[in-house]
């Protein structure tokens, strides 16, 4: 996902991460990494958590 952002979007999280790395701005790199982790965890809980609950319910595992 980040590789696609670097190719097609000018101000994305991937671009900001790359920019921070190029400028040796450690605080920016860490902040963007934390945002990416937070987004990943949120999507995991909302989307994949819902899917997992349905699969468990369907197969009688939950």
C-alpha cells in the first residue's frame, strides 16, 4: 500500500514517511509510523474483526 502511495499520491503517509527519512527527521518518521500503526489496528478491529466474528459464528467456533 505504501509503495503505491509513493508512486501516485503527492501528500500521503508514505510520502511523508519518505520525506522525513530523507530529511533525517526522526520525530516525523516516528509520528508517521505511529499513525500507520493506529490506522492498521483500527482497520483490523473494524473490518477484519467483523469478518472474523461472522466466520466464527458460521463455523460454530465462537
